C-alpha cells in the first residue's frame, strides 16, 4: 500500500473519531442543552491549556476571530468564561474559565473520555500501550 493510500485511510479514521466526539457532545445530557458543539470545544481548549488569547482559541478550533468572538460572547453570557487583559500587553484579551466553566469543562471532558474508553476497549492492554506509544511518537513529530 502506498504512503498516499495509507494517509487517506488514516485521515478516514481520524474523521470517524472526530465525528464520534462531536456526537458525544451532542448527546451528552448534562451539557447538550446548555452548550453548542463549538462552545463545548472552546471550553475543552481553554480548560486543557488554561488562560488563552482569542487568537489562540480561534487557531485551535480553526475558526475566524470573528466567529470565535461570537462563541466566547455566548460563553461569557452563560458565565462560563471571563475575559481579561494580558499583564504585559494590555491590548491582548485573554479568556479563562470561571468556576461554572470549569464544572462544564469537566462534564464535556468526561463525555470524551467515555468515547476514548470505548475505543481502547477494542484492544488488549499491550495493544493499548502500543497505540499510545505510536501516538506519542506521531505527536512529537508534529511539533
């Protein structure tokens, strides 16, 4: 099998995993009625990294800055995030989770972890270790 064919197959698997995570976000009874998928992903980004600039969040979610602003506006209205100025550069706006945002971050993350546990359940313990080692190697190469 050629590298191009392998790349296409891998891309298909990654798309399928992303779709399962999106579905988990939509079906999570604890969060779906409160958060859109984009809002949930913004919470995951901020919760996973801590305080972030609007541009950083937009970049991670592959959204325009104006679209990201609309998402953050909604999250701020729901009291899940707060905005503040960067300490060294007052022109930069940073976004951080509030206490309520941290609570919902944990709920969204919990839904994603359930999906990951289902994926790993198809593998034996040694296969799980091999998979994780391969992903470590791949992600280290992407940096």
